[in-house]
């Protein structure tokens, strides 16, 4: 899409003689993934597919919510580019199937489901591994495609998250009580299941920025940054009750950097440039090796593993680079781009609001097509990004007393 843009905002990226070869490859790959949606009684796809032979006979019938419910952006874009509804249809059916399985009591979903029976194998509901990009893609699908059902699902999910996962004081930057924190609960009753959070959850402040809940994003980001300051990395799991890591390794994940970048774009507060510099210096000090950057096996003794995940280059480094590159064409576009969950850049274009096939998918029972003006901000979000005063731009985003409270919460003080 970027190389076919006549304006070429990132410089001349169009290969000579290019004739949609990448689009043809994208369709070929998607076709090879379609067997994952076959022979499943719920419409939720199998977790594994062999690109040559299809679903392996040994494939389990269990998948995570994020894995099954995070296909709509890529599949939807492909369908709208080539005029074939198949790919968006299967991805949307999977999201709807998961949505119908949420708890009647709490509105929450679990993290592992049986694709044949629709029974929840894992009843933990949180914001991290197994759940994260499901919520992310509900909102980003709406931003790209303008389908009201995606926004309705996101707003309902966000409200359930606030009602059952959020702990601590009501407001981030005022009042008394513990700092806001999102915990892992039982999807059926909202009861606490454990006292750890994982590093993937650090994406959530960035998602809150996109939905306009910047104040709450500031608080949650500060909590994860405090953990980073203590260890020079984010442990894969951190026990907030014991103030210690449960799982020690750090595989160069991007989520904290992503949220830092998005918070800086929303507030332009130089504090987030300092956060980025702190992260960059830690990566240079603890993870740099002769041939790249290495996973930390142990965030305390800083021992390393002989691997560098691909997301380090595609996301961690990209968000760090963009954080400091004020003049990047991306930042002069007027917010015309969106990042996928893997950090790929997508243009927000009216062509994605159009479907060349007859639109019947949103008319199904249980989903209402609201063609009028849509409120992007969740109904329960009390603070919109436009209400962050400009005079706070050069002050700490979080009052000193609350910053100290978070530092004390993670054992820095």
C-alpha cells in the first residue's frame, strides 16, 4: 500500500516494474491459512496450519483468544483491496464467535477456548498474553473500516475491563488510595486469580491513548516504567504483591516502548523522551552483543540467551526510532497511519471504508448497523485526551507524590 501511494511520503519506495506482486503473495498466504477455519464447529480457527498441507492431524482443539481474534485487520484489508469478502468474513466470524462466549455475569472473556465445543479451557481474563491483541484489534478494526459493531464490542469490553480488572483509586492523578492497576481475574465472577502481571500488558496504555483515556494511560505506563527502572528491563511476569519477578527473562519486547511512543505523540511531554532514552541506554548496556541484541535470560543477573526475536527490529527499534524522529513523514501526516499489532504501518484510507461486495455481515442477529455519527470514546471513559491541559506539557505527567507511590509499590524506594 505504501509503495503504491502516488505521493510516496517515505521517499521513492516503488520497485521498478512493480505489478502488485506483494498483493498476490499476500492473497496466496491468506488462502493457505484458510484451512484453519475448516472443520471447526464454532468458526474459531485452529491454532496451527501447515502452509503446504493444511491443519496437522495432531493439532490441538484449543486456542487463545488473541490468536483467534486478531486476524480482522490484515484479513479485512486484503478483502477490501482485492474485492473478495472471504478473508474478512472468516476473521469476523471468529471474532463474533468469541464474543458470544463472553460471561453473562461480567462480560469478560477467558484466555483459552476449545474451538469445537466453545468451552473455556482457560478462564483467566486479563490484558496480557492470550488476550491483548483481541482488544487492540476491536478498536483498530473500527478505526480502519468504520464498522459500528467493532466499536460496540470494544466499548463493551473496555467497560467490563474497567469494572472487573481495574484496581486502585478512581482517578490517576488525584485522590487517595493505591495506584490504578489491571489484574488477572476469573472471567465468570471477576475474582482475583493471581497476583502477577506480564510484560505484554504494557501495550495497554498505548491502546488507552488511541481511545482517548490518556490520564489512565499515564498511570499504568508509570507502573511499568518503574519496573523497568528497577531492573533495566521488563521481566516476563512480575508479582506485584511480592514486588519481585515470577518469570525472569526479557526477550526484548516492544510493548513498553510502544506505549511510551504513543503517549509522547498524545502529550508531547518531554518526560517520555527521557523514558525512551532510559530504555535505549538499558538495551545498549545489558543486551548488546557482537552480532546484535540478545534476550536477557535473567533480568537480575543480566545473563543472556543466544536469540534475538524478530519483533525487536520490527517493533522495539522502530518505536524507539520514531519516538526521537520528530520530522518523520509519519508525524507530518495528520494521524493518517495506524500500526498493526506487529508494528507494521497501515494508511487510514477511505478505500478501507468501502466494500465491493454486498454488505450482509453486519446485519446478522445481535449486531446493529448504526450509520450515523459514532462516538469513538468508550462510554465509561471519564477523561478524554483533549482534556489534558496544555500547561502540563512540561511538568511531570504524574504528580510527584503519585510517582513516588508507584516507585514504592515496585520496591524502588
